[in-house]
C-alpha cells in the first residue's frame, strides 16, 4: 500500500454504520414494494427518482424530507418491510460492502395496523434471508407539532421501541437510536429513554450535532452514547473536541447528506480533514443512499478528491468503522482482517 499516494477507493471492504432504510430504497426495490403494497408509481424511472432522491443542488432540509413520503407509504405491511430489508442487503453485498447497520423507526410503519413487534420481526426476517452481514438499529423518534410549535410526547412508542431492541438484541438488532428534528427536540428531552437503555444493556447511538451544535454532542456523550450520529458540528467547541479525543467516541459522518440538508454549503467546508488530523474517530457513511444518490464508496471518493486523502487515511476510516460497529470484539477483528486482506491483495 502506498501511504503517501492520493487514494482511489476501489476496495471491497465497505462498511456503513449510519444508513436509514426508508431513505435507501432503490428504484427497482421501490417498484417491487409498490406491487406488494398496491401503490401506483410513475412509469418513468426519472419521474420516480424525483420522488425518491433530491436534486444534486439540494440544500434544503424541507426538500430533503419530502423524499421520505413515498418510502413510508411503501413500508406499511410485513411482506414489503421484509422485502425492503432483503433488497437493500442484497444490493450492498453486490456493491462491495462487508458489513452494515441499517436503522429504521418501527413506529413509522404502523399506519395500517401493524404493531412495532410485527414490523421488527419482518425486518429481521428480511435480514436473515439475505445472508448479508448486517444488523438493525431501531430508531426511537423525536416528534414535533409544527402547527402548535410544541414537542409531541411519544414516550410510549419510544419505550416500546426500546423494549423490542432489548428483546431482539443479538437476534438481528444491535442498538437503538433517536432521530427526528433535533433543533426542535433537543436530546435532553430524551434523557430518561437512554437511562433505561443503559439499565437494560442496550447499546445506543444518538443523532446529535447536526441541526444543533456541539452542546447536543456533549449531552449525547454524557447520556452514554457509544457513537454520535453525524456530530459534524463538534468542531465548533474545543471542549467537545477534547471530549471526543479523550473518550474516543466515534462520529458517524455523512458528508453528502450534510450538503443536501444545508448544514454546509459544500464538502470543502466540512471539517472532515480537521477531524482526521486531530485524531477524532471518523467513520464515513451514506445516511440515505437513495435520497442522496450515494454509497460509502462515493462518499469516500468525494472526500479523497476534495481533501487529497491517502490510502493510509482511507484504510484507517475503514478500520474505525469496523471497530465502532455494535459487534463483539471477535466479530470486529474479522472485519479488520478482511480490510487488511483487501489492502494486501
């Protein structure tokens, strides 16, 4: 391996730790799910893509979130949920991934009467059928009523998500998360949920430091988050940076998504190189592979092209992802061995 050469990301040892199921439904998969769910889609693939993916120049969170309307409509029955997970895993296997953690909110698939447990069991079934090395992260949700400008109390739904994460931990589920409008629903409102998760021994990552700044990351770490979902704005506070360096808490960075949602105007404005230079544990992820028309390979090649990263730095990102996974130490070592073998080939 040439340590000082600018990298070309051709390695088939991709890992994604921050990937939303509903934002990663490919066009072929969407058509299959629509047939199952009896949903009518545009016949033209380009028109369908406009419903599933943002335009390249998207910088609006509002436009970004519109792309989740159709996917959630497609994920309201067990067969569709199972098939969606199966399809995504199969696609990732063909694209050179060796491991993924796929997250989704079971409470978003309850519109037609399914229970959260039925939804989780269907997702696990799709995972198992695929044979791909992946696990599920169950997302609790921040909910906000924008008409009343107040936080919606959905603690019962979130507690049920946590109960299921505990019940199926190690059986397809590896952790919980909380997603949703961070700016309107700061992490302190969910302190009790994560205290319960810690008590139950359920690992968790927390979306933080994306819509809000480093104070959100600080709280997430204080509440025991083993990883930070995004955390890209941590650089705004030296205190937060020091905590991340000392505690070695990994960041689940999603560069192209942060452009789409308007967190940064361009990749060159993101602090990725600064994080790497200062020893932050950086992982690079797709967030929503269909919405942002991306993969981990594309994300990595983009930051290579912008920041001139070397093969050694990209290999370190792969290893960071392996070591940050919600896996046993033995399983992490297997991933690291695969990465090393890919670089030695």
